[in-house]
C-alpha cells in the first residue's frame, strides 16, 4: 500500500513561485488593418477607450469587446 503524496509548501519568496506577468493590452486606432479568427480581414472604424473596437469586415460590421484574444493587428 502506498501513502498519498504529501503537499509541498511553497515559500512566497521562492524563485519558482514568480508571478506571471500579464499580457500587454492590445491597442487599436481607427484605420488599423486587423484579422479576426472568425470574421477574417477587416479595418478598425471605431474605438471605445479600452472597452471595445468596431471593425468593418467587408460583409458586416462587428463590435469586438476586449480583451481582444481573437483579434490581431496586421
């Protein structure tokens, strides 16, 4: 019979416990060319102060809320 693994206690000053740095916030300006995983290529036509961007994808206009995980600046 085996014993269950003991929990290891990590010290707060341990170099292995380094905090993960947050990803930089993506910034878009009017006129930027972008690509979206679902909608394809488009151009930014409006920006709402770090909340959302309005993008024209030839066939439709979409409001993409932040964080912009599926939106990439070209």
